[in-house]
């Protein structure tokens, strides 16, 4: 079905673009929002992503899934936005997407400590290089495999593993340095 939509789009059919937009708008918006943490920027990136899909439809291979292409364009646009704005906002709610963190906060009387740790984790993630933030977002938010992330970012799987490892190590070291409990994070692929 998607193959037919891409073929129609390549022939200039705007209805096909509308159908593709409806199918993939949430994926693009969520990814852009997770990287930029700015709703207006995510909305702009969403629109620009589909403008580019229309503009470059001739280069899209209808035999391959469209999602990796959309992820790549979305991330490139988000990187451009982040470099223009110097990325000063914390990464809200990404903590909840990281595996294992809820177990750290099981005691009901630790609410203040929980909020402090959440703020610290947001700060650490916000300080990651954009390339590492993108890997964290795709792995934990979008629940993509390392191989899928590698295809999207055009990176070897080993590089994806490395970026994810260094992002988690930075988080662990910062939390340890500030004497916070270190959440158990999945290392099943290392």
C-alpha cells in the first residue's frame, strides 16, 4: 500500500502526500519533539519533513520502508534547529523513557529526591552531544533496535552501541558524582 502511495507521490499526487502525512505525522512529530524539546520547532520540522518528502519524492525508493527515510530527515532538521538555537532547554520527560528508572523511586517518601534526580538526569541528557541525544531518543523513546538506528543514521551498529554506551556512562558518572542512586539500565547488547 505504501509503495503505491509513493509511486503516486512521485507522479505529483498531493492526495498521496496527505495519506502519507496522516500515516507518519505522529512518528515525525514525536521524534522532532524529543530531540528539540520545543513544540513549535517540532511542528515546523514536521511540516518541513513532508515538504522535503514531496520535493525529493523521486529519490525515495518505494520498495523500501519509508520510516527510516523520515527518521533521517527529521533528525537532520532537528540537528539543524538545535545548532541554531544552541540547545539550552532540558530534555523533559525523557527520564521516564529510560528503562529501569521507576524501580529507583519505589519509596513514597522520596518524592523530593525523585524530583531532584529527574532534574539532574534531564540536565545530563540535555548536555549530551546531539548525535548521542539522537541515539538515546531513538533507542528509548522510539524503541528502535541498534540495527534500525544504524540504518537511519547511516552508522555502523558498533558506533550506535558506542554512542549509547557513552551517553549512559555519562549519566551514571554524573549521578554517582552527585551521590544519587544509579538506575539499572539494560546492557544486554554489550
